C-alpha cells in the first residue's frame, strides 16, 4: 500500500518511500538517484525500508553514489577508509538537512559482532565464512578509526531516545549498535550517520497510516506478508495489527507464502486464520478469500 501510493502518486502526506533493492545489480546507484529525486521534489520525509541482506560494506558504496547524485565525486581513498567515510557524510549532511529520513527495519542486525551483518550473512549462508570474516575485520577496523578519530554531528535526528529534549552525544560505536545499522549491508549505519532515525517497520506503518482508526472502523482485516513465524511476528505488520484488532474485536486474516505458527499460536495472537497462497496466484486467492469473509455471508 505504502509503496504503491509512493510510486504512483509521488508521496503520501509529504512522505515518499525510497526502497533499496540489494538483490539487484547496481542497486546503490538506483537508490541514490531516487533519494536525490525525493529531495529535489521537496519531500519533507523519506522512508527507507531496509532488507536484511546486502554485501556488508557499512554502506560505503551507497554513500559514494549519493555523493555523485548530489554533484560531488569522492576520491578512491575517501571511499575506502574512515576518513573517506566521514568526508562523504560531512558532504551529504547539508544536502539532506531539510528532510526527515526514517529508516524502517524489521530485522535486528547491528553493524558488527556475532549477530552483526557479516556474522548473520555467514550464519544464513549468504556469504562463505572466510569472506564474512574478512568483511567483519574490514568494517570493524573502519568503525574503530571512526570512533576514535571523528565525532558524530549532533545536529539532526540521530538520537536514540526520540523523546529526549536534546539529542544525546553519540559516537559512531553507538550508531553501529543500533538494531537497524547492519541491515542492507550496513546502509542503515550510513543513513544513521547522515542524521536518519530508525523505527521498527511495523511502528512506522502504524504511525504513517493511522492504523488504529482504520482498524476501529473495519469489519475484517486482511494482512499479507511473506512468512508467518514466531520469531518474526513481533516485528511484522501482523505484530502491530493483531493487538489493535483484538481490542477492536475485529477478526484478522493472514495471507502468507509460508506458515510456521500453529493454530493455537495464531489464536493467542488474535489471528482468526491464515491462508497459505502461491504468490503467482495472489490476486485470485485473495478474491476468493474476500468472498468467504464477506459480512453478508
């Protein structure tokens, strides 16, 4: 819904969606051009939903393409070390100062460490262990140099506590610990360094669309997501919709490609039922499901 509105109408209440696609070749260049277009269109908020995986480089390649999109070409040295990373951040911050950048994430992946982007990539088989270890050493070395040699610009929205009256003094190490930092190969970390704020994807969805009001007036709620399992539930769209629907006494129907949660688990979370559908037959399946849940029936 969010992506459809953003792509067809150019924005939603001053907000536009820029979606990185790490599984595609040259995705960093496409992402940078879309960010530049959003800023040029005077959007007040850019929401960037992050996938879990891309090649773990702490967002350096994406930063370089962002610099190119805004008219400055960093040198090779600036792209490959801590000084270069900081130089790119310092150039880009003024370009993005007027925009509220929201990093929306669903997977908790810090930048480094056992559960960081490189370790997670190795654990899930996205990278061979030797390559993941090399990436971890490279990024950890850059992070150490950033943390000891440079300060995070306090101006912007990098504060972890968004309710605090003033932004706390942060280090690059603090940004690296953020749950969003390691997503999309570290693009989350790069955007946090640019002044973005990180919000769980389901909470961003709740706020942007006023889901509470929509659910209160609904007879039935249908939620489509890829997988339905216990560990991912809390951070999923269903995880934010189901508790609200339970209060509103409205049934929730899940349409998924893969279901791991059993009937008892679904009922405990306030989900009436779940349908596993083939994504190639999604429209046909949803039409059939809608007929079976029509109030008149």
